[in-house]
C-alpha cells in the first residue's frame, strides 16, 4: 500500500463549522476541578438561553455524565451521531460508548478515538461548545489544538503551589496570538474575578442539577461566566 | 446511519486531494467499524452524484487483528466475538471501545494494540 489517507481528518472542520465559540477547560494538573467547572459553565450558559454543547474528552476518566446525573440517554443516528440533549445541553461523552465501564487506552488509541468521535458527531449550530479536557499536556491537548484550530482555553488551577507551578510552566507554550487564555483559581479562599471558592457541599450535589445550582461554586462560576466565555453574555 | 458521515469524509478527502483524482482508490473498512456496506455505498454514490465527482473506487473489508502488549499474543476478532448487541454497536461507533469489551484471550490483559482492521482509510497505488 503506497499512499494512505485518513478521511476523518478532512471532515472534522465541517462538523465544527456551526459552532461560534469553543472553550477548552484545562489546567494540566489532575484534581483541580476541570470537570466541575466545565459542567457548571455549560449549565449556566444553557440557562441563559444560548445553544450549548458539552464534550467530555477525558476519555479514560469521564465524569461529566455523573456530575450532570444523566441516565438512559444515548446519541441518536441521522447521517452521523446527534448528541442527546440534557437540561438544554447537547452532551457528548465516551461514557455513552463504554457503557460507563473503564476505558484503558494508550496515546495513539486516544488520538484515534477523539478523531472518530469528532468525525461522526453532528453538533449542528451552537453558540458555545465547552470541552472538558483530561489532565496533562500530551496527546489529547495537541490533537485538539490541531483539529479545533480556534478556541479559548480556560486554565483551572488551585491555590496549591504545585498546581500554580505546573500551570505557569505550560502557559508560555500555549499562549500564541491565535489562542485566548484565561486563568481561573478553583478552591479559592476568597471570591472575586477569576476565583471560585472552595465548596464542601459539592460532593453531595453531584448528579442533582437543582442542588448544583444552589452551590457556592456554581454561583461563583455564574459570576465569572463572562470571563470564562470571553464575552458578555 | 453514521455510514453517511463516513461516506462524506471519503468524498471530501477525494475532492480535496489532487493526487486522488482519476486514480482507482481502495476504501478500506476495518472489521471493527462493522458498517452496513449497502448503506455506505448508497451514501457514497449519492454524495458523488451530488458533488459531481468522478470516483473509481472499490471497498475492501479488512479483518481485525490485535496484539497484546503484555504477552505478545496475536488474536483476531473472531476469537473474541461479541454477542451483546450494545457492545457491538459501541465498537461500531468508536472502534477503540473494543478495548473496553475485549480482553487478550491468552493473558486477559486489556492492554493490546489494534494491528489491522480498525476503521476507515483510503489508499491508492
């Protein structure tokens, strides 16, 4: 076989064409609250009436479905896969396909799985697509940077010096003229711009949207929403 | 019907790559993708007509072969055939999900590579 093309590469830009803004929620260190911030931001954006998508790309440890409390929903098929709508959010996650079982993948398979999902998912028209990124600065991040082309990065960190140091090491590598980057401190001791307070009630609210919306953390995400999405909404 | 999405990716690839124009191309479909070939070829022909493309193609199904990273054992999909409809469906959508539902028949590891027969690709000679 002399010449081989991967046709998935050529159609991904079409699949993303009707999305006005893509927001990658990252932070590069595990346990900083990327998934909570992603899901809470998607809920808050959708409740303002915007067409909102949420994509959980943390393949090996997807949790957005658990935080949202989704049950018995699955993508439908019509010339591609249509993300199911939950609480006004078009939601796509590998957890649908793994039937919530653990997914053990090496880097090359992670890249293939992401390309496959992006190739077949029909998002349609969206104002915002929030993407929950896995921890680390590796395969997923580079593949997403290459395929998405234009996006905003929300870097979540905690007051821990380890979290700050990792973030400050990586930030210069991703800050280019084409990429908007904003830092959000989670588990903060104080409230304010770019700060989300530590909330001991989070665990008890997981899977229950009504309880989530009463959390201090959710309210801080709402008050920082313009900063997260990079525009006044 | 995500066969349409895959057919669309093939047609777009051919439309965008000059080196594929006028060539006989092979559309290789991995066994793991397990697509309905009738729907796929129908979609392909509709899209070719719609986009006024000339495409000389053949479709080849490639058997899946795996190699265990733990013990080195090579095995095929036939040795680990899935009967559960949902599991098959999930592998059909995202072939990597085979690693969720299949283990190495020799050592039961979930750490194996898909050597062949994963998904869709286009080749020409």
